[in-house]
C-alpha cells in the first residue's frame, strides 16, 4: 500500500517484497523446495531392493547388500562435498548453490531410471550425493539471511518441511511403483525435484552481499584457509561433534526398530505396517515441534532449548529400552520426535551466531558432513551391538550418547555464559 502525491491511497501490491520481509519469502521457497527434493529423494527407499532385483541381482543376500551400498553411496559423496559447496556459496552466492543442487539432483535421479545394471545404479547414487545438497544449502541460506532474532524459528519451519518430506516420500514412492512401475518412480523423483529448481530460479531472491563482505571473502580465500578466519574454533568444533553424536544416536535405533517391535509383540502379523506407523510417529513429532521450539528458542535462548531437548531425548531413549508394550513404545517414539525438533534448529542457530557471514557456508557445510558421518556410522554399529547384546542395548547406547551430547551442550553454554 502506498500514498500518492494527491493523497489517495494505492492498495496495489508492491512489485517485490520489502527487504524486511524478503527472508520470509525465501524461507517459504526453501521450505517448499526442500520438501519436494526430500520427497523425490526418499520416495525410492521402499522400492530400492525391488529395483536392484530388477537389474539382475537374484540372491536375497546380494539384494540386501547392494541395496545398502546404493543407499549409503549418496551420503558418502554428500558428506565429502558439503563443506566445498558451503565454501563456494560463501564466495559466489547461496542461490547459485541451490540452483546447482536442484538441477543436478533432478537430472541424476531421472538417469537412475535408465540404469542397466547395479554398478550403474551405485555410480548414479554417488552422483546424486555429489551434485545434491538442496536441503543443506537451504539451511545455510536461511541461517545466513534470516534476522538473528528469528533464526531458530525459521530453521524450525525448514526442519519441519524436511521431516514432512521424509514422511511423504516413501508413501508416494510405494504408490507410484505399484501403479506405474519401479522405473517410473525414478522419473517421478526427477520431476518433483525439478519443481524445486523452477521455484528457486523464479522466486528466490538472495540478499545482495555488501562490498566489505565480498572483500573479506576474497581476501580470506587468497591469503589463508577458510577455517583460519573462523572465531571460537573450540566451541565450533564441539558443536560439530555434537551434531555427529546426535545424528548417531537418532539413526542408530532406526534399523532395529522392526526387530524390537517383533520382540515386543511376539511376532504378530502386519509387522511392516506397525513398524511404518512407529517410524511415522517419530517424524510427526518432529514436524509438530520444530517450529514452536525454534520460536521459543529465539525468545529464551538457543542453548537453553538445546539442553532441555537433549535431556528429554536422553530420558525417552532410556525408557524405550524398558517399555513393555507396543503402545508405550510408540508413544515414547512420538515424544522422542518432539524432543528432536528442538535440537537441529538450535545447533544451527548457535553456530550462525558464532561465525561471521563470510564463513557461514563453510562451517554449516562442515556441520552437514558431521551429521552424515553420524548417519552412516550409527546404524552400522547399532546392528553389530544388537546382534551381540540385543535390541534393548541399542537404546541404552543411544541414551548414553545423547547424555554425552547434553554434557557438551552444558559445557558450551557455560563457556558462552548463556
């Protein structure tokens, strides 16, 4: 709304959002784009073993092996390249990194539908991780360009969108494969991710970099490594380690949940359905809590909410180990999801407040890599421990890991005087 020189009020919408609200528009674009890319990435998970079998692998043990390799391949290359993409975003702009990621992922996911053998499948999954990173790039952009007083709330909204994509993806993928075939699901994934590409190109408006910021990035790249310009290195290192520990703890229990439910129920029928519902309850809890806890953290302090969430997650994991009935276990998984909703946004918001804008991409890219390390190592070690000591021991181990994370968060809070 504007007022003309004659005094008449003009109610026409402005041609572009005001700079004060641009961060909100970018948050919407990044949230929708992250949702569609995550749906595209996860809709293949239920059908990956079917596709491996379709490509000529017949032994059940080999199908399981190659499905695991193909699944992990994307995380391997994503972990290795996340700091690089973050650093390049610091230098050349974050929107360009999102455009690159969405276009690369759309092409690579579509090509998977034309794989001729399992080797090509694995190589293309490696390519997806190499070219991808839309949701992590969105996290960096939102953390960088959202006013600090709104940072945790905005990151909570983005986290909810990402988790919602993780819920919807497998459900959509199974339906597409059932109706149209397995190969069509990969083409559908590419089409979905291309929507994120179009939305980013057309609607995302990156805040112009100030001249002194560009000069600082240029000087840093010429005269020293990016990490040499990062302040509070010990605290940043603790936060990165905390991200790895937390991802380790949260993903380590996922592969054994189905087996644990079998033990709780005595192997009743429809185990797959019960496991899917339990998985979804955890994700639903995170979707519901991330944004409110993020907004609360912006008001009372990021580290306070982080410590409270870690304490709750530790207690809930320990209780899951001794829950005697399925409904109790499922309720604890839902509450666990709600506790997790207060962790990632507050960690990222804390990192953002500790590092200069010229190093945000590098440090948050390294944070993504740390999470991937935990995501890969957690399930592997958990499977070994469950085989030796039983599924209950995995929940005890995960509770111990989150307790260690709580101690780290309390130490960081003490060092910062928060």
